[in-house]
């Protein structure tokens, strides 16, 4: 780029990136955030002060070497910038898209209050995409093979992080996936308009090139038990995720047209039902869709539904916008796309017709009372405020708990009352020797980044254990 | 021969395919891990190709030595029709399993199997396992007509069989429940009943055995998506409580099963399924009587 701004020039306005026009994007599944072009990236990179104290890097769950990669980007050596990120995180194209940077690195940026933070997430995504699209990515070198074998259960973000770290250290890693596509929640849960599938596939392929073995269609706990795996592997890492949908326990939840967010998103994202009948898996939403919940999964469900072209999509949340656990950016995106938000509203009963199909939702208005155990103000139903919303389909997106299959089939594996596997915080070790766990199967429904962070920490502990007693 | 259960070499290839009738085919598929772990009552999820549906099918047979599993598929919708158009040497893109909870095999005394249509295929391994456990096996095999009756010979090897068809083209004309009632009337009531077939048939089998208090188990076939306990789409109501057929089942206490709810929920996608099949049939030689 000619005349690129001198680094650092923090006073340049923060670039928040371009987005697909809301009217266009609400009828397609293409990516919403368009990402930086090379000039935008250089200009944004020029804003970084390169702080010696690296507050951004310290705030990052996977400690990406942020000032260093941004400096390499500014020097127009994108391949080197990508390699710099790879030193601590192998998945910048994923993290650059789905990490809530505004609560981590960008919240810690010293420019935040005066000029707006450096758009670190967008720079990370640019680095990864540019390097991938221009063949600048070389898988990191792996240490000579040890004779140690590790099995990762699940192929979501936490297992991918474990697999990457342990393979780099020379261990033989096999990843088991229950479904037909790798990536876990990155494939079945997060919609393509937030995370294109080719990005996930590229990252999985890179691990394959490093020598990680991927086996699909194996549901550990059913197809093979942990005890059986133990005979063939030195270490097992359980990263089976939070796949169990929480029901509302409202009357009528068994009506046709009522989905868990897991089922709805799996149909649309994993099975590609939005391309029915080109793809074979169908969906049914009708003309009026209601989504219940206030988290990222609720936003994803509502925005997927909107793209299928119904007359209306309404989102019911029992608190107000301020209490919504969803990322602010996703709430804004959903609003721009025409989702109708009904705050302080909760469904109490679902009513259907004689064929057992959903017809309308009885709702009640709420008011916020005193803060509850979570620190958020408790929603209280307002007597006499009942009203009806017509609905042909309804997606329940009020949370997930840990997938119970492994806990139920592994004697001696300790779990808490919510079904989460209990681990030692520092080492990710479970109650059974040689068995580790992390990500959502431990935390319940959390984030991709925390799952990766768990994976990195577990990999360190596993490597230590595998190295003890060998020379 | 000992197979490496972690190898992906030749995985999901159809090593043998036999057409049993116009619309029913038997596939023997190479899947050593599943073959090594399979038990009576387990099922697998098949996908024919990229973009294909996940289709749950109960295992009929398996051979750890050959590394193969056997399924019997009836062409009902587009996906199953496409699968049955496969030839020996073709491969499924995916076979996941074994899935579900196998049936508990124990000594009941006399076990009655009541199979309807392609459900007879799923009944066979269960009857075989009970036979091996020392039970006496009696089977009632029902079908719409003679052409749709399968595994008659195999079931006969396990014990007495009674055949019923809707049109009387084989065995007695009538319903499987007529034959059940005859058994009870003759004082030959069984000690346990396993039934697999159309939901409406299983519902009436449960009703017929209820007054006699015969423990009765039905293999439920709700709409299923992932088959791993993740989506809840296959939820069924057993004793008033929700259960997931994919991990808790598919075999449940028939007297506790809410069959009416199951009937309603399985109708969810009938419209789309019909459209999809019609579109497919237009482009192919039609095998199942649609125009």
C-alpha cells in the first residue's frame, strides 16, 4: 500500500468492518461480516501502539501474541503474522470470527476509551484468511514421534486445541467424532453466516496434515466406551460438549413445530436443510416463528429462521436487553435483520391443533425484581398480563447442559449435579487416572474460546504426565 | 480375521446386496468397529452421500470376523429409495454406531415376537439372542401381502411362526393381534412380548397384552436426527416422562408408551417427504408405485 499511515497513528478512527446489507443478508446464508481488505488491515494495524506491557495479549484466553502479529501485518508480512499467531493458537480464522473480543483483548486495549480499541479480532481474521487464501500457511513443525497415544473424544474446539498442542509435541493423536462432520459446535451449531464451513474444514485439514487422525461416526460411550478406549490409548481427553438441550417444561412442548435449538440448528447447519430439497433433510417452520431465549444460540436460531423466509420471527426474552447474555453485536445484527424482540416476556403454555401442530403460545409479561443468585434481577410474572402469540413453530434456546452419554457409561467418572464432569482446575484431570476433560462437558454451555483455553491447559498437563517416567 | 477397528480402509462399502422384494433390500456393509461392538437391539445411522439424510436402521446381523454389519432397508422415502438403488461395491458415505441401548437378554420362558413388515428384520436378532439365552420363541409375522413378507425362513429356524397378511395372500388373513388373541384364548400366552413394526400395530399389540399383564416391549421409531442424544427430536413419552429414543431406547415398555403422541410427532415432515420423493421419482425409474 502506498502512503500507508505511519505506525503508531492511534487517532485514526477505529474500523469496525463492513457487513452485508441487512435486507440482502436476511435471505441468504453467506457471511454477514465481510472482513478487512489489505488496505483496511494496514490502516487498522497502524493504530496499534505496540504496548510493551501487552494488556491485550494478557487478556486473551489463548494468549495470542497480539502486538507482535499486528506489527508483522503492518510490515506486510502476513505469512509471518499468521505464524506468530500459530505459536499460541492454531485457529485464528475461527477465533477471529467467533471470539467476543470486546470482552477480552479489545476491552484491554489502552486506546479503548479515547479512540476506540484496535479492531484486533478483525485483524486476526484478516491475517488468517489472507494467509489461507494465498497459500501462506504452513502447519507448525511437530517434535519427533513419541510412542504415546492420545484419544480426544469429540472434535469441537476444545479437542481441536488439545490435538494441536499434543501433536506438536510429537504424540500420536486420534480424534473421535460422533457425527459425520468434524468441528462439533463449529459445524452443527454456529451458522455459516457467522462461520463459513470451509474455514472449519481447513483448520481440521491442517491438523490432519500435521498427522492427527480423525475418525467420524463413533459415539464414545455407545459405539466404544471409555474403558475400551483405555486399552488402546495412554490418555483420553473428553471434550464431548454441552449437547443436552434444556426443555422449558411448559405444557405443549411435544407439539409438532417445537424444536430444541440443538435440533433446529443441527437441521439447518449440519444437515444443510436450508437447501431442501437439494439436500435431503427437511425443516418445518411455517409462517410465524417464535424463538425463546436471550443468548447467542437464541440469536443464531432466530437469524437462521429469518433466512428461511417466514412472515415473522419473534424472540421472547424474560428480562430486558441489558441482561441478555448474547454478544451485543449479535443482538444488533438480529435487530437489523428484522427479528421482533419481545422483552420481559415468557411463554407459559403452547397450544396446538387436533393434528398436534403448534398454533399459538400463551405468554406472560414479566417485571424485574431483586437480583437473584446469578446477580441479575429476577424476572417476576405479572398477574393478569397473559396474552397469545400465534406461532407455527417455536425454538427453545434457553440453554444446554453437558452431554450425559459418557458420564452414564463410565463407572467412577465423577460428575456434578448438572451433569458436568468434575476436573482438577489446574490440570483438567478427572476422577479417573489418565482421563482428562474440558470445554462445555465440564463448564456447561460456555464459549468456543474458553473451550480452547481448557484444551491448551489440559494439553500441558497431559504432556507433563506423558513425559514423566520417560527420558 | 482380526480387523483394526480404527482403520478407515474400505469403510462403509457394501460387500453384498440382495433384493428381498421389489422395495426391500438387504445390505451387508463393511464396518469393523460396529461389527465388533454390536448387540441385539442396537441400531446404526446411515447416510448415502454428502447432503443425504441421517437414516436410523436397526441392525439385523453382524459378523466381527468379517467386519460386517447387515441391515434391511425398505424404500419408503427418497433417502431409502436411493440407498436401495446402491449396488454391491458401492459405499455409504456414513454408518454411525452401534447406537442405542441393546435389549436386556434374559430367561423369560416363552418369548413372543410380533413383527410387522420390515420390522421383522429388526425382530430377528432379538429373537435369535433370546433363543440363545434358552427361551422358547414364537413369532407372529404380519405383512400387507405375501410380497412384503420377509425373513420367514430365518424366523422359522428359531421357533414356531404364525403368518398373517392383510389380504390373505400368505398365512391367515387378518391382523397380528388376531393371532395374539388366538394364542391367549388357547392358553398359550407368552411370558414376554417384543414387537417391532408400524406404530399403530405396536399400539394394538400393547393393548392386546395389557389385560394379560404380559411384559411387552416395543421398538419405537420416532423422527430422529443426530441419534446421539443431542437434539431431542426423537423424544417419546414413557410413563408420562420424556425419553430420547436414540440413547434411552429404541426399546421401551409398550404399556407405558404414549403411542398417540408418537403417531402425531412422526407425521411432522410427511408433506416435505412426499415432495422430495416425488421429485426424486421423476428423475429415476420409479420403484415404489408413484407416478
